[in-house]
């Protein structure tokens, strides 16, 4: 079978489309024939070596949807089941062995493409707005990179919860898209000072929460947008790692809360995983959560998908087709 691996870690040109052995599932695992693969920034971190993998060459990809082809002993899945998953590395491939603990059934009315687009970024939007800082009417939040894959879903999840949403983006085209997806205010953070906008919109009070996936270029300014005891959710580093933070700064800026969450810790309980996935499928079915598929590349062209993601050219989701 074909797969894409990073050999060695480095730039997009290090992604190699290679022949590898078809894996077999053990107990607690399922062999999935992959139909659609989600591209995520975490794939870039594993490709560059920012996140370390134990194996070499490094398996890339954490998200896919497909059809169960074989199961390990005692499985709750059956060959032919439609499934999707996030957080199991090695999805840039024609087949993947996936731990049952991360798999969900995909309802018949959800396409494989939509399921692959929903799992990782959708569950991230869900846990950030339902669990990390549970949003409700009366809250005002800031969402950086709001036109991105996570960003567009996060804007919509925050609106479903009833919050007021400020999104940041780099271009006018992205600003329009974010507005179309329900954001109340959009700031071109490459040109305007988003801290001023946040203060103006909240009449000087400050925001309840910032969802910051951009990292080094926005982190410290984001702290300045928060109300006393507001929450800084630093959940990514698309512009580079944040680096060391002195806890005293949280006290100086108003007894702030800082968290650096990861999806894995919000879906490790099977009930939580099922809750998040079923909410996402239902929101999508009801038209509350619209998916913006930016482009689908053949698996062999994964390097170009990475180039597009890293150059800030994509809006919404990038997919690969095996
Ligand atoms: P996106 O589609 O959001 O792409 C990244 C976006 O970040 C760009 O489109 C760009 O938007 C913005 N950006 C700002 N500065 C830079 C820069 N220097 N280089 C590249 N992009 C930049 O990617 P994803 O939706 O896949 O992921 C978004 C973030 O969320 C990532 O940091 C990822 O690691 C994180 N994440 C975290 C999870 C968690 O559980 N902790 C789970 C899932 C994702 P613009 O042009 O508008 O500035």
C-alpha cells in the first residue's frame, strides 16, 4: 500500500510517497481502508520534528474517515462499518490500523469528506467552547486565525453557545468568510491592534476568554485583551512556539488563568468522545456547523497541501484523497 512519511523530518519536500506493508489489527484495533484524510497543523509539527515521534521515517497524519476492513478479536466494530477518527498517527496512507478507543461510527448521512473534516478540528472547537472555557450568552471571546480549519469551526461553536465572537484574520477575503460564518466582529490583526478592538467592544472591561492558536506572534498581546480573572487558552503555535512564561505576568495582568490544552486529554473518556462526535454530526446535520473544504489533494501531493497550509493561503479545511 502507499503512504506518506517524513524521511527525514524537515520541510515539505521531505514528505515521501512510498510503498509500505499493509498493517494488521491486533486486539483493540481496527484496520481502516481510508477514504478521506484531514490535513492539520499538527502534521506540520511532526513533519518538522517540533513534535517528536519515536519511529523513523515518521508517520504523518492524525485524522481520517473510511471503511472498516478487518478487526482485532472481540471488537465492537464490523467489516464494512463507516468510521472516522482523530489522534491516531499514520493517516496519510491507503490503510491504517487504528485503536478502537479513538474511533467513532459515522452516520450514513455524513460523507467521508465531511467526517474527516469534522473529527480533529471539530472536536477541538467542541472541547474548547464546551469544556475548557464553557461559553454561554453574555460571554465575549476572541478567536485568532478565525478563517483557519479550527478557526471557522470555533467561531460557529461559540455562536451556537450564544457568545459574542471577535475573530482575527490576515486578509480581507478571510474577514468576509469569518463574518459569513457568524463572527460578530473581525479584526485584520496584521494591520490593526486587536487589543484596542477588544477593549472598545467590551467598553474597557476586557474579554472573558481568548482562544489563541497562533502562539509567538499573538500570545502576550492576547493577555492584554482579558478582563481580570479572564482565561487565556493557548492551544497552538502556528507562528512559532510561545517560549517560557513567568507566572507573575498572570497576576500583573489581572489574576488571569492560563491553560495549554490538548485534544487527547478531552477525548480519552469514551463517553466524552461519543458526546463530542454526536454533537458535531448533529450540528452539521442541522446546518449550524458549516464545513468549508478549501481543497482536496491526491495523497501523493501531501507536500503541496502542507505548503498551502503553512503559507496561510488556505481557508477552512484541507483534505487528502488516497
Ligand atoms: P489553520 O488552518 O488555522 O492554519 C493556520 C493559520 O494560522 C493560518 O491560516 C494563519 O491565519 C494563522 N497564522 C498566523 N501566523 C502564522 C504563521 N506565521 N504561519 C502560519 N500560519 C499563521 O490550521 P489548523 O486549523 O490545522 O490549526 C490551527 C492551530 O490550532 C494550530 O496551531 C494547531 O496546532 C492548533 N490545534 C491545537 C489543538 C489542540 O488540541 N491543542 C488541536 C487542533 C489544532 P491568518 O492568515 O488569518 O493569520
